[in-house]
C-alpha cells in the first residue's frame, strides 16, 4: 500500500480514510504476511485498524471522478418544498 489515502471497507461501506500507520504480522501460513493499516475515517474523525485486503488506494483520478460526480449532482435544481407547520 503506497497510498496516503485509501478507500476502506468498514461497516459494509467504502469510506475515504487517511493511512496513519502500517504493520505486518506473520500469519499462520509462513508464505503470507498479513498487513494491517491504522486509518482515520475522514468524515468521522474515527481511527480504526483494517486489513490491507479491505482497502483500495485512493488515487488522484479517483478523487477527481468523485468530485465531478458530486458537482453534477449539486447542479440539479430541486424546487424547495413548502414548510408544513406541526400541530
């Protein structure tokens, strides 16, 4: 994992996160090392540890694609709804 930012699978959703620390630990199988990452979920400011297999590097092109799709969504004009007084 060379990325400073990743998308990590947490609570069955992908979340943008900043990588804080990396650690490798030998698994029961001597051929594979398990790599875990300590990350900070950006929108929640929550620090968690995830397996590297549960992450995807967040590239600049991915960020730009997300930003452009959000820009398109924000251009859609929705008429404001009339306020309803609660009784």
